[in-house]
C-alpha cells in the first residue's frame, strides 16, 4: 500500500467531528466495491420501472463500479443531512385552494447548493491531510448507488418503501457521499432489516406504486409523476394525486420508524424555510405565474426541476381535484397558455370543476394540438 493511500490515524475522527459541526447527522465509511444490489438495479431498469429516467440505463455499468465515478476510489464516506418538515400539511380552514409539497422541498434553496459546499470543506480536510489523495463529493447526481453504500457503511437498511431507514433517524434526510482514493477504516455494515411484517408503506400508496416490497415502479409513483415525468399525468393517476403538487411523502409518513425518529431541522435553519413552513402553496397564485415570475420564485429551489410547464401541470391537476370554483378563472386563462402541457391540464381541471363550457368550446375551436383537443373534448363530454 502506498503512502498516498494511507491516511494519518487522526483523519477519520477529525472528519467525523467536522461533519457533525457542519450539520451532517450520520457518518459511515464503506469500501468502494461493486454494490451487492447492483444486479437488482439491472433488473429494475430491465423491468421498465425507471420509466423515462434513461440516465440509469445509459450509465448502468458505472453504477456497478465506483471507480467509474472516481478513478482509483478505495473508500466511500457516506453522510446523512436532515431536512426540515412540519408534521401537518393540512390546509387551514376557509383558505384558498392550495397544494402540498414534499418535505425535502420545503426550503428556499436547492439541497445540492446547500450540501455541496459542505462536502467541499470535508474534501479540503482530506487534501490537507493527504495532498496526493483524490476525492469527489456526490449528492445524487453521479451514478453511485448511495443507499447501498449507506447500508454498507452501517447507516441503515433498505426499507420496504425503498428508502434508507435508520432506527434513530427514520428516513427524513438527504444522502451525500465522498469517494476517495484513501484506504480508510470501514464501518460495520447494516446487515439486518428491521421492517419485520409491517406493510404500512405498501398499503398506503394511493397509486399502488410498489411492484414488490422495496421495489418502486416509477411509472406509478406520485413523486416521479410530479417531478421527473415530462408529459401529461396519466389519467388513471390524476385523482389519486390529490393535493400533492410536488413529490409525495406518504410512504414515509406512515413508517413507524419516522414516528419515533428524533426531529432534526438543521437544513431549515441554515437555508431559510419556505414562506409556508407547513409546506403548502396557494394554487391560484401559482397558476397565475408567467415564466418570469416562476423563475424568480423557484429558480434556486428544488421545485425548479419540472420547470413552469411541469409544476403548473401539477397545479392544475390539484386544482381539479380540489373542485374549488375560485380556481376556474385562472384555469380558463391557462387554456390559451403557450405550453400545450399546461393547456391540457387546465382543460381537465375545468372538466372536474364543471361549468365554463363556453371557455372550453372557444378554445376547442382554435386548438391545434391533438392531445389538448382530446382533453378539451373530454372536459366537454364529447369524447367516447
């Protein structure tokens, strides 16, 4: 073993202490080996469960070899960073129509922008101790099976909801990793799952997105449909989405391990919580946003990912499910939006609200997009 791959004995204790001071909650080290779950990832992709997330198939070989993420990787430091949430996202009485957002997105910053600078500080500590060592920080943007390495580092087990679960922390946290060419002392892996006979997460999913315990069919998952999916929300899932604008926490909310987890809110205090800590957004305000207003509101937040076309699509679905006539006026305006995806969702929502036949018929007379025409015809009761 060369000197450049051997750390000084005080490096890992120093990193653990520094990570804690930076707001990371759990810290573990795993060997940079081919993860045990790699074959399951291949099966998952082959079954079509990745839906339109083609980057899994495009980079599938890299997921089986951390050396493709960092050349010469020998160790992976895995960390958790808790995100804030309130226990209740129910709308206040007599409020305007609103929709809920996933707990991880209830901050006024993109978590990548928060966590990457913290990883950079840890990497600097590694560099100062071992200048010849290479390291790379990762926050879910590289082909790394982070959950597998978190288990290998002793941080928890893969739950039936497919998320990493920790006895003391539940699952309300981000995963972050640092790959390094240093050979660090590895932690004891988590070899036992503690879900037992519990099936609360599987039973609670409103779209039946679990093909098996721990196996998510993204094509049916509300988080995927509202964040990653680029087309219209499939008709059979629209009412099941309910008031979930961006993401879904149901399989976490019902998990007993989250009931008993210690509540930590470091990210919220460091990164400014959203204006509504209960995690709800006024639908009429959102549906009224043009491109410029949307950019100002969401450019540096997690909700930027689906862009205006995707988030307003979701908002229209939520408005249709709410069946609140106060949304009708803004939905009528969106029938002439430049984006067909938004026009189609607005038409569906108006069909759910009832009325406004004149506005729908007027748009149908000039609508050129075939998919939007189908949505309008359905809303008017003209389709078979």
